[in-house]
C-alpha cells in the first residue's frame, strides 16, 4: 500500500510536463495581451498573403514572372523604409511613454490602413498597385512602434520566474496565428481580396479593445535622459553585449538571404500551379512546423545547450530551404517549409529568451527597437533581396542561394561568436548582463 504513491508521483509530473501549463493565463493583463497579440499576428499574416497575391497577380497582367517577382520585392522594401527611419524613435517612445497606450493607438491606425487596402480590391490595376504600396508604407510606419512596446510590456505582466513560460506561450500563439491566418486568408481569397481585408480589419478592431482593457502596471518612464542619448545608449548596449548582438545578427543574415516568403506567390502560381488557396497553405506550412515545436517548448522550455541548439537549427533551416527549391511536388514543398518553420521556431525561442534575460527593464524598449530593425531588415529587406535575386537568377536559384548562405552562416558564427555558440544555459546570459558585458571590451 505504501509503494503506489511513490511510483505514481513521478508519472503524474511527467504527464503534467507533456502539455504546456495554462497557469500563466491567471494573470489578467497577460491574458488580454496574449489574445490581442495573436489576433494582430493572424491579421498581419492575412494581409500579407492578400497583398502578395494581389500585387503579383495584377503585375502578371503586363509583366513577366521575373519582373512580377521583383514587384513583390519592392513591397518588402516599401515596408522596410519606415521601419528603418522610425524604429529607434519607437523604442525610445516605449521606454518614455505608456506601452499599452502605444499598442492601442498604433493598432487603431492599423485598422484604418487595412480599410484602405479593402478599397484597393475595387480599383483597376494601374491605381490599385500604387495604392497598395502607399498602404504598405503606412503599415511599416505603424510596425515601427508596436514591437518595442509589445516586447517591453509583457515581461512586466508576469513574475520573472514565469517569464520562460510566457515566452513559450507567445511563440506558440504566434505560430498558431501564422498557421491559421494564411490558411484562412487563402480560402477567403476565393471570394476576393476584399473579404480578406474585411476579416483582418475585424480582428484588428477586437484586438484594440482587448489591449485597451488589459490590466497593466503603471509605466515607469526613464528620467534624466533625452532624445538621441537614449537611442545611442540602446545601440551601445546591443553592440557591446556579444550574446545579444550575435543572436540578432545571425537572424538578420539568415533570413535576409534565406527567406522564401516573398517568393511563395511565384511558386504557387507559376511553379507548383496551386493558386491562391495553395498559396495560403504554403504560407501556413512553416507555421505548422513551428507550432508543433512551440507546443513542445511551451511544455518543456529549452534550458541547456542553448547555443548548440541555436546553431543546429540554422543548419536544419538551410537544408530545408534547399529541399524546397528542388521540390516540384506540392506536398513535399509543404513538408520542407514545415521543417524550416520548426527549425526557425527553435532559433526564435532561444533568441527571444536571450533578449529578455540580457536586457534591463529600463532599456527594453530601445533594445527591442534595435532588435526589430534587424528583424525587419531580415524580413522586409530580405523580401526585396529575394525579388532582386529572382529577377536576375530566377526564383528557384534565388532560394538555392538562400539555403547555401544559411549553412555558411551557421559555420561562420561558430568562430565569430564563440560565447553564443557554446552557451549552455540562460543563467549565463543573466551573468553577462550583470557584468555589463564588456563596455570595456568594446
């Protein structure tokens, strides 16, 4: 009779770890934040798929495949320019002003931008394409302010010892939104672009209300530091912290060259021949793989050998992109994208954890803005690079180039950032922050 409790205890604990803990959602502020963030993530995925297909389809009326692919690259460049110009001021704003209000106001503006995109679905191609580019620029301007406020707010909504669980749930929710958003957007495109934009606008409106009703702690603004001195301090901190700098530059280079997102309309329409519905599934495929990994990480967050896991995930990502480039079969292409998404999820989780562990709260906004510039450069500017590469090399060779560069980056970062590639635990990141990470080491 005494043996059973001894044997059943560990079994119960293992079952508890087999699924993510929902205890994090007992915090009302985080619960509202998480719901609103996933609504915005889904909306952004839906808008992205609608813009991509709309621009490429309209361009193909008068342009070649390569020229139309270049137009997709220009969309990425249009979104990146305002991010480059405004992200550092956006980070300063997140440290100076109430972060919840920034999220409410910026996403309210996003709502009206989506309404303008809704109007483009009823315009002729010669007017619709320039209007989409203008709306994309405005969307980029809004996106320059939201990430810093968002990433700076949620660590204050939960106790510090629950932060890994919050990060894991953020990743899981984001990948769920990235999985459902494109799939829903692709099938809504059967009705037309207007249906996609209308649904996205509704999600954004709900998100604004959810953000506004979240219970958040009073903002503690930074005092006695003004203007550019705040921005310079954030830049200096990122560049001096080798773990932070190494992780975000790795993402910059790999995604800049290795991302295939911008070229998916080309593959869907003219290579795999699967149409807008197939494009939605292709866009969802990376999120399917990422969501599976995010579920595992939410239940059992990585805590050991984080550096080797980071480098290994980049290797897997590069190989999956090469597999996608050579695939001529729709289901195999989806599998390759799903593997790439799973690998990217591991990388994203480690990089997010490093950022949160390494950054003091008073600098979260500025450090997040610097990080977002790198992320935006790798995504939007990477889309531009994909369009240029596809214009001169063809879409398949452009993807092959990205896969090769990813593998070379994994090998290079082993030498360039040995502290990062050999890091064992996130406690080492905390230790580096406590030591100031070598302002003296420059």
